[in-house]
């Protein structure tokens, strides 16, 4: 990489870092956790909290204290295993509390800018144009909307794979780099790994390139590294036939109109209907008005060039393009919709294995970024430097203007004191006595029924006092083991087998049952409207 190329990469990286810092502000502070006590952030944070607090387990990613006694893993809580492994050895030196979700955002937007600049560099050596191209990758709405699921903010993994795929000649075949990408993808998020590996496979079988054996060895290294990442993440702790089964294929799909459906993000374009609520988030693929305009200009230039029989260098090989299109088709799912209408619905048992990746709408991301790469390359190659600079600058300005209201709303939310706080439901000083116990049992926990208190409050209470807890939310679990635990919990109460090291938290309606189950050994009291029972000494 030349010195001028490095200028573009550094500029793109700094732009990405500046953007998320401007957007998130104090949320990047790793010692602030109150804002994490909502939505998907709860299992992400507490997966890390229990992972850092427990001794090393076997397999290494296992977590015992969260969702106990079934337990889970750092990967199945979507707590970004790569970051968890990097920070766990330094647990004794880290502050308490400590979260890395904000830091991960910072890393993701920084790398988004860096890899975006590298993709723009495929068409131009000019650092300014590379940085402007990187800005379009940073301002992609599908990236910022994923801050609620920090691991899925790692779109830079897809960009990295595209950087490899678009690298000219034998220089693309660097087995250690392919293995590093596979390991990172395996240690971050399975969905992203399922996008990266097909891109690398398509690059490996590209008939335009030489050194076929070396390319296949590089892909094999990436595949093995990804499997190692999944094992380290604890994804293989699951057992039972229903462990990976999941519903929702077709519901969490992409609509054919998704690229032009703003979903509340555009200041210019009108809203368009979707076929179901699952498409509003998992199927959200709005490109932004600036990117849409750039694609339209690039398409016009490409058609003109073909009519003039002008040669144009392909951005990637046929195999990569085919794989990206196949992933986009999977994003549509077996239930293909346009607006509110269903065009095709062939969903059925034959597609059940694909429900492992039920949020199929996400698989449009590789095509999104390949289209943006192509558009930048086409505009820059077919226009002179001054004209290309003007067009790309205008696209950046139009993208920023189109998204300005959405950005302003999210920035204001991040700075709202009410967003940064969490109303602790446990206000009585009597809760301090739970520290004398080892385990907290919510009756019932959310996996067994309607809990008497939101599960995040129970998990926070247990974590603050160093207890394990039977509540939690996980991405996947052994459904048979879950049902068995729920039955055993009911039988335990009916058989008067209350554990001396456990504090039981239930609604008031369960008080009589607990006292009867304890046969005189249960001491129950009301704290903040909840029945709290322990075993009498």
C-alpha cells in the first residue's frame, strides 16, 4: 500500500471514529452501564459480566452463572466473544462496572471507514476521493441502525472480505489474512461469518486468478479458523435436536422495496409499506438518497459505456457476484414480498434447516456494499478527476441531508439524561441481605412463564450482589433442557425442596405456595411488592 493510499485509509478511519463519537457521546464511556439495562443490550452486557467474573470453563466460552443452572456461553449471549476474550485476562485491573459495547461501536465505525477507503482506492489513488467514498460506507443506514446489537455493527468484516475479493492479481491470496478474517468472524457473530465465508469461497474459485491451489488452501485456513472461533465462542455447547431450531424464516425477511423504503430515516423520500413488522428491522435495507443517486448515475454511465463498446474492468469476479446475488435472494426468503403484497410463498418444511439463520433480511448487506463499491468505481473511472470529485461530494452531501433528521434524533436520544439512566425497581435496603446467598431464583423465570419482575432487574440484582441467577435471554438454547428445568422447578417447590443457599423472588400470589413448600422452613416477606423467600436456619 502506497503512502497516498495510507492517507485515504487513515482519513476514512478517523472519519468513522469522529462520526460515532459525535453520535454516541458519553455512551462510549466503558464505565457507564445504566443505558444498557434495556433491549438486547441486557444479555450482551450480562453475558460479559458473568464471563469476566467466572473462572475459565470448559469449553472456554461457557458461562455458568447466567441462565443457571442450564448456563450458556459468551457467543450465545451475543456478547462479542472476541472482545470478551481480549478483556477477560485483565479482569482484575478493569473497573467495576465495565462494558465494551461503546468501545466496540468505536472500533466498528473506525474500521468501516478504513476498509471503505480501501474499496474506494480500487478505482482512484486520490486520498480525498477515497475518504469521500469511505464516508458513504460510514453513512449507510443499515450500519447505524445496528447499534442496538453491537456484534452486528461489524459490517467491516464484509468490507474486509470484499477488499480481499477486489485485490488484483495474486496479492489477494494471503492465507494468514484469510485465516485472521475467518477467526474474527467466528469470534464475533455467526451471521457475519455466514456472509464472509461464501465471499472467500467465491474468491478462492475465481477463474480469473492464478495460484488455484494456494487460494483453496487459504479458504481452508479461513474455514478452520471460523470453526475455531465458533468453538471458542461456546456455540457448540448446545445439545439436543431443537437447539438450533428457530421460527421466523420469512417473517424477518427483506422486502423487494426495502432499498428505497426509508423506515423513518429519510428527510426526503415518502414512507412505503412493508408486509410485516419483522421487515421493519431485520429487513431494513434503506440505502439513503445519496447512495441511490450515485447508483443511478453509475448505471447510466455503465449503459453508455456499453453502447460505446468501451471496456470496463470488472470490480470482482463472476463467482463473487453470483454468491452475493444468492445471499440477496436468501434475504428475500421463501416468502417474497413487495410492499404489503406477497408475490411468492413457497415456505415449508424443506426450508426448515435454513431457519438457523431466520433473520434472512440481513443477507442483503454484502450486495449493498458491493453495489456501493461498483458505483464508486464506475463514476470515478468514467468521469474525469474533477467531475468524479464533484459527483461523489454531491452524493455525500445528499446522503447526509437525507439522513439528517434520523441522525439528529439518535444523537439527541444518546444525550438524553432519561436514556442514560435506569429506574431501579429494587429500592428497599432489605435487598442488601440477598448477598448472603449464592443463587437467585425468579419464580417463574422468563423461559418458564410470566415473571413477577422484568428479568433484567433480577439479573442486575443478582449481579450486583455476586449471585448466580436462573433468568436471562439467550440467542439459542436446548429447548428440551429448558422444558425439563421448568418442570423440575415446579416439582422442587411441590416437594418442599427449597435450597438453603438460594433466595426465591416471586409475585405475591406465590407466597402461600412457597410457604407450604417450605413446610415451616420458608421465611417469606414482602420487599418492594415482591415475595422474597429464603430457608429458615
